[in-house]
């Protein structure tokens, strides 16, 4: 374990803290939850930066970092869907969660084909993540109906559109590799 891996592990441990805080019967619960989520987002940036800067990239870190990211985002979206109880949040949340599952499966499949680099993180994915994290922070910050989560809902719609677009970018990048793999299988079967 090194510093980046400890930060990633801390991010995973922040998930139950966020959930408990969000449901805590206190006027400061929303702000506290948002604060913990912001801290988690900072650790996401910091662990990658430190791993590169200190030369501490590890196989464990490469595996656990994206898992931690997906877990905290999905947990936040689930509690937000339950509390807000609106299609304006549920539909984009389902799109975001669905995309994460599809892209994770695609990356695993591409790794098996030896072409994981063709679906590595790109700029549109980073922009999508920025909108997604901003939306979640705003949605966690106050009770449903308050003006801050309303802004978060608008940002979440943009994040959902970027999510769909980025998924198609990744699928388009993977398509030639998948077609070539199918062609090779057909040729070897003959």
C-alpha cells in the first residue's frame, strides 16, 4: 500500500459515511454529505496525481481507483433517486449507472482482446465526469426543492447527455477491434 492506494481506499470508506450523513436527521446533514463527497472527489484527483508524480502506480491502484469512483457515484445517485423521487433525476441516474456498466464490460472485453488502450479514458470522459460530480455535489447540498439541487438537476441532464455521447465514442473506438476479432474467429473456424 502506498499513499495513492490509501487515498483510494479512503474514498471507498467515505461511501457509508455519505449515506449515513445524508439520512441523518439534522439541518447540516446535506452540507456535511456534500462536503464528504467533495473530499472524495478531491482524493480521486489527488491519488492519480500522486501515483504519477511519485511513480507509485500499482496494479492494485489501476484496478481499485475506477472501482472506487463508480461505487461512490452510484451510491450517491441511488440515495438521491430515493430522496428526490422524480423522473428528472431517476432517468439520468439510470443512464449514468447503465453507461458505467457497459463501459466497464467493454473495457474488460477489450483487455481480453489486447486492445484496452482503444477504450482508455479520453477528454470527453473527463468532461462528463466533471459535470457528473458537479451535479451530484449540488444535489447532495440541500433538500429536494431547494434552488441548489434544482441547478444540480439541470447539470445532471447535461451530464447524462455527455454520458450517452461518451459511451458512443468508446463503442465507436472499440468497433474496429471487435470486428477484427470476429473476422479472425471466422477465419480460424474455416
